[in-house]
C-alpha cells in the first residue's frame, strides 16, 4: 500500500504499449549510463526528466 509495484515483463507474452512521449522518455533514460534520475509527473503521466546526475566508480 502506497508503494511501487514492480512487474517483471521479461518472460511474459504481453506487449507493453507506450505513447510517443513515453518512448522518448525511455530513450532518454537509456542514454544515462549511471546515476540518479528524477522524473517529473503531471496528471499521472511522465512530463520530463528534471535532472540526471552521473556517478562513476572510483
């Protein structure tokens, strides 16, 4: 309750349908190799990536 539900879609025959905006967001997220990302939501939809902080192992 109040948490995040994680569903593994790796081994299921289901198709996940995403909008162009969501596809763009996923592509932007894949370009960040490491770090922290904040996704700003608006009316239950992803609006923008507010910041990406790259971290590297020393």
